[in-house]
């Protein structure tokens, strides 16, 4: 069987689970927005919250009584779920064969290791794109009751593009970990740990002005919902940083996978 198609089939259950989780989250969040929409008392309630919490979750940057502002806040969760799904797909497409002792299947085929990893990476990329499309489609349907305007749809499209970019970064990082780590059982947990650390860096870079330099070390700040809302576009310097991380991670993944001994 074609390696690409085999990988698509092998990880379909994971895609369905992640898609179900984010779909349920979006529908619940959209239902809860009814408590915010057009209610000035909700803004007063938010103002009474501790400043540190407001800054950590960008609550002061958005008007949560508007649909665009509410979705700006939700982007935190889009980014986290998308990055975790992508990182796990990136690590598992390599490590699961060593874990399940099925790596011989790929090695006996008349193809190079580079072609094997390319097919696997493309399958994971398809899953990332499908995950974004599901999130986009469910969001579109879930907010129809609030009669969104074109400005919201434009912002939603920008958020989904940003979500895909974050996924691609962590997919590449996950792929590198899956290829490079000899202790393959730890690759997924290491990827999740990196996500949580970089997310924490994005939070403290917002809360502490003197730590603002940390935004260059966390992909969650490359595609920050606040800046996307203000500017309506991505910043070129962060696109270049993202591209650099993706290219270097993928190149390192190919190099390490071709050099290392695999557990058969």
C-alpha cells in the first residue's frame, strides 16, 4: 500500500477525535457568547477581575461583547489545540512504527528513508489542513445566530490562517523530535512540554514589559490574536521566523532520520 495513504488511514481516528473535541468546544463557546453579546454589565464584571489575569488572556485587548472580540479571546484555545494535535501527529508518524515494531514494513519497501518521511509528513500536513477546515466550518455555522458581519468573517479567516501556521511550526518540531529522539516513547511528551513552555513564555511576555523580547522565542506571539485584530495582517518578521523554524526543523528531521539506527 502507498505509504502516504497508509498513514492517512492509520491516523484517521486521531483526526476524528481532535476534530470532535474542537467542534464541541466551538459550539459550547458560541452558545456562551449569548451571555456577553451587547451586555455592558459583562464589561464591568471583567474590569473587576485582577489585572494580571486580564493581561494573561488578552481580555483587555478585546471587546468581548462583540463576536470578533470574543473570537479573538478564543484564539488562545485554537492555537493550543491545533499545536498539540500537529505536534503529536508529527512525532507519532515516526515513533509509532518503532513503538509498534512495524518499522520493517517501511524499510523493506524499494524507497529511500527520505521518501518514507516525505510521505508521512505529507499525510500529517493533510491532517493539519483538515483540522483547520473543520474548525473554520464549525465556527461559521455556530455563529450564524448572531448575524456576523463581513469584518468578523475576515478576522475569522485570518485566525484560521494563523492557526495553520502555528500547526505547521509544531508539526515540523514534532517531526524533528520523532526522527531525532532515540527514546521514541518520550517524543510526544517532549513536544507537548515545548508547547506549554512556549505558551507560558507568550503569557509572561505580555504581562511583563521587560520580558517582551520573549515574543521572538514563542510561535504563539508570531501570530498573536491582538496584533491580527489591530493590523489585519501578519507581520513579515514573524513570518520569516516561522518559515525559518519550519525549514530548519524539517531539514534536521531528514538528516537525523537518515543517520540514526531504528528500533525494529
